């Protein structure tokens, strides 16, 4: 094992590593320190999860699991670069790209029905979202910036855009019946079993059973009302239209990989409510899942002139959307992982409360 492990990741960080890693290795070698690599990229993690579908020369070791064990030891020294926390569309895209390169991976089952499909889906679901950080941070994770880097940032702060005195930009959040307002917690005075139950008009459904907690455990639970969320979204869409501002949604859909893609899906449905009301059955037959975003929806209805016309008419009647890439027509609601709140909100603040609109301005 190398003295220092440098992680192989995805896209931009990997491009930067092509020039940076050799420099690090050269300097470290002079001090007698070896620098090796481990692959925690999305593609690498997919391949490591399905060795039984690959030929011997295509198989890849589970480097994330190996690093998970390593970081719990005193000898661990891992340089962890930013990695993709994959949404379902990103995961499906990576699977298709690997399949096109000759890797016989199973498709991601949108609606698993057989035991085999459910098993495949369960494996893929361990890869999506923020699957890397919880593993590597089980060790002694130090996220502090080096003193020289921090000093440079303090001396050269990000330029703050000009905020107009009449700016209508604002942040809205639910005033009740959300995760925050419904949260309850309790500290167990003795060891106890537990289960997670949802109570609906149709009765009680056990989501998870057989949980065991030792004495002193803090048990926390909450829920969000879908009806309250829908009402909130409808109000904000209408208010954005009245104020003449861009409508945007900011979530943490990669880290909160269960809840936030569902919240995102509600926003897609709210924005295109007339389309879902009119073409609901057809959209269902086409396999449309609003949680996968507007981009996936548009790809599935391509060629259906009536639905496309209604989508365009609906979007013309709605407030313009905050754009991820106005040149390519990629909106805030295209993919849940495109707008991550801890990056998007600071960017909006630094830009003086302004974002790119569909008109490219």
C-alpha cells in the first residue's frame, strides 16, 4: 500500500489530476513517500458492484470498500477529490456509456417486478447519491483548508455582485408541515427495539422493522406533508410570475438521495401541472417519473406533438426558469443533481441575486 492514496474520480477533477498528480508524486518521491491511486469514480464503483457480469479482464476491485477499511487505521492518508454524487439520470447515463464500451452491465430497473430486478436495483441504489463521503468520513476526516490557501482566500475574496435596491430576489421556504416543523426526538433511557411506520388513510405500513437501539440513543423522526408541499410550490410559482422573476428550486438531492429527488419530482409536476392533468395516463405509459426531471420527461415524450405543444404552452404561461445552461436549454428542473443548494445559493448571492434566464441573459 502506498504511503498516500490519491483518489481517482470523475470529469473535471480527473482532468486536473492529469497534470497535478505527477507533480505531487515527483515531490513526494524526493522525500521517500509513495503516492498511489484508488478509483472511487462513478464508473469505477459501478464496475466494482457487478463483477459477475464482467469478464476477468474487465473486473475492478472495490476500492471504496478498501479505503473504508483503511481510513479507520492510524496509517491512513487519503487525498479525497470531489466526486459525483449521482442522481438516477446520471447513474443511468453512466451505465449506458459503460454498456456501449462492451461492459455487459444490467440495465437500471425503473420499476423492478421480479426478484432479480429488485436485487439489481438494490445494488445500483447503493451507488447513487452521496455514497462515497459517508464511507471515507468514518475515519479521521480533516476538511480544513491549508493555512496558505485560507490566507489567499481571505486576501482575495470572491467578488460580490451589485444588489439593486429594488431587487425582488428572495428565498422562500415552507412555513409548516415540513421536515423542520414536524421533527420530534427522544433519548432512550433503556435499550429498545424500534420500527419505522407510516400511517395513512388506508392503514399502517411498516417501512422498516427489527431496529435495535442501546440505552442513550437519540431517536429522531420527522415527515413532510405532500399536500402542504404542493400548495407551497403552486403559491411560489404564481408569485414568481406576478413578480416577474425567475423561478428556481434549490435542494440537496445528492446527499438527501431518498427525500430530495421526490421533492424535486413534486416541483416538476407543479410546474407542468396542466400537462400532467391532461396527459397523466400517457405519461405513465411512457415511463415518465417526475423525480427524474424535465430532461428525462422531454426525452420520453419526444415525437408526441400534442404533449410537446402542451409542454411549450405551459412553460410559456409559467414564470421563466432559472437556467443551468441557457445555451443548451437545460433548466433548473432538468435533473435534480444539476442544482445543489450549497453551490447554487452562494453563486446567486455573489451574482447580485441574478441568474441566467431562458433568453440567455
